[in-house]
C-alpha cells in the first residue's frame, strides 16, 4: 500500500464541523461540514466491503468531497476504477473511501459514534446493498429496510 499524507483544508467559512470522528488510535480524524449525508447511509454486503472492513458488512454514509476533511497519515488502495479506499497508516482502521466519479467520500458511520452509542440519527442505515451476498443469514430480514441485489435504482 502507498502512504498518502493529507493536508488540512478549511471546512467552511463557519469553520466548525458538524460531525467529527477518528480512527481507533486517533491518528486520523474525519471532519464533516454537514450532518446530512449526500448519499444515504447503507449496509453493504458486497464482497469488497466485507474484505476491506474485515466484517460481515459495512455501514457507511456518503458526503460531498468538498464537505469532508481528513487529516493524518493514511494508506490508500484503489479497489475499483472510481473508488479509492483509505485506512489509518498506523492502526489500519478503515477511515473511508473516495468515489471519484460521484465526488463523494463514504465514511464508516461508527467513526462518528461515542463509545457504546449509535451514530447520530441522520446516519442511521436506510437500506441494504448487495443483500444476496450477505453472510449473516436472515439476521436483517425483519429490520424493515429495503434490500437491493446491487445499488438502488436511480431516481
């Protein structure tokens, strides 16, 4: 993996992030200007997300690239033509991914939660992606969220 050193950029003229998170060791921080994601929070059960997160699924929300500031040393891996995943270069925790075509940064919502607490309400999951690839059986069947075999249909 190649290490990238990211520079701090101003969040906005207001300056105060609405969401702030960090990796396990605190070496990478993620500040987001808006608490409302540009891409709805979703459980992803695809093979790549499972492998990259080392878990049965990923739960991420997407934010406009211009609204996100990541500071600290990260290692980067391009998992597809448009998607670059990042991890803390020290502890290895997933700290999000940049979808270059969409102009969005997808961040694991758990990074914004206090220990033992769920993420803020706007980051609650709204759907399941690649549900047919899940490895947790029927654990989510009764959660009331829409389940897609891929990405949701475009509006």
